[in-house]
C-alpha cells in the first residue's frame, strides 16, 4: 500500500473518531493500531456527537 493511502486513512480515521477519543497510528510493521486514551473508556460515543457514516 502506498504511503499516501496509509496517511490518508490515518487522517480520515482521526477526523471521524477523535470526537469519541479514538486515534490510529501505523506500527513499524505497517499495521494500523487503534488507541484510546485512559479516562475515556466510559461514556464512549454517548459523551458527544456520534460520527456520521457516509
């Protein structure tokens, strides 16, 4: 997968899911890793606006 597509995926994912505290990074092996900062495990999508799926 070209890096441009990987970067685009990361940017799009972060835009959609940052409102519920989720972020994604690409590991050294090229696998996407989804992370959720501590303290946001309760509430989830109920804590704000849910992302709209297009």
